[in-house]
């Protein structure tokens, strides 16, 4: 089983609202981006990692790779204006004909090795998988006037995370036919749109996505 990894780190972190671009904001004394790369680098079945960084941050990301001695990072490419565009650019830089491609956001530094391995296993078995946790809040559907329309049954609701992993052929096909212009916030949506059945991989509530300053504090505490 050969796998390649893609790390979308091409966002600026506008909701975090700091001067430093989110992937380079310090967490436990190291840039947020460091953790995702480290977790992927440790996996024996992953032999290359492609990182997307914002155009102006490509040099900075390359320095990070050098500074921490990450040997599997084969290229740092310029991201696009959306996450999907950034992943697309990474996909174009994947070499080595992997069976599976695992995609993991730089914004989720607390991913475990178990979850990465499990994503690769499930992708090779089912074709596509996404880490997700059951929704634990009561979920309401609102209306534009600011009132509740109804309460949604949460029993089958999940919050999608990364890693998300796919058979290379399926991912390439989905990006070819659906990639351009469609507004989605993760990769599994593209495959769902193409009619692929996506397997749910039990994620973790620890695997937080750093979006706001509160998330940053939470991640510090969980580190
Ligand atoms: N991402 C990317 N290219 C973009 C936008 C986002 O590679 N054009 C990456 C981010 O770097 C992040 C992941 O996709 O690792 C998830 O995005 P998000 O958490 O929304 O990060 P940002 O877009 O940077 O934050 P914000 O939406 O608050 O600006
Ligand atoms: Mg964003």
C-alpha cells in the first residue's frame, strides 16, 4: 500500500484575526503547520507529502520543512483562492502513483497516527472515507428572520473533520469533473457529488480545527 499526503495550508486564517498567517501561528512553541506534517511524516505507508501554502508564504513553508528536517515533503506549492483550488494544485504535484491519497488540514494539529492509518486502510477498502464525529449539540434549523424553523434530528448528523482519504483514481476523477467553481468546504463533498459512497471513519473530539482564538487556547490545552 502506497500513500501520498496532501496538506492544505493555503489559507490566511481571517477568523483567527492575527497578523501571522494561521499555519505559522505558534502553538506550543511551534508553528501550527508543523504538527500536521509531523503526524504524516511518521507514517510508514506515506512516502510523499505535498503542502499548499499561500503564494506569499511558500518560502516560509519551505523554511519550516528545512528547519524541522521533514524528509517526505516533496513539494510546497502555491495555494489557490479556495481550499479546493489549493488541494487541486497539490494533486497536480503528486508523483509516484500512490494507491491512496490522504488529505489533512494544517488547521488540525492534534490528529493522531491511528486516525491517519485508519483513513488509509478504509480508503483502500471502500474507496473514500472521512473522519467525522457525531453531532452532540441539539441542532436547529433557523429562518432568515432569526427564528427557529424546527429542530433537526441529530441521530444521523456528523461533523466532518480531516483526515479524508481516497483511492487516487477516484479523487482525481472527482477533481477533474467537479473541482472547478463548485463551492464545497471539503474533499468528500466532491466525491459525494460524483455518487461515490464515502465511509465514515470515527474521528475524535480532540482533533479540533483551529478557527478562532478560543480554538487556539483549546488546542494549547490539549497538546
Ligand atoms: N486552505 C487552503 N487554501 C485556501 C483556504 C484554506 O489550503 N484558499 C486550508 C487552510 O490553510 C486550512 C484548511 O484549508 O488548513 C481549512 O481552512 P480554514 O480552517 O477555513 O482556514 P482559513 O481559510 O485559513 O481560515 P479562515 O476561513 O478563517 O480565513
Ligand atoms: Mg477558510
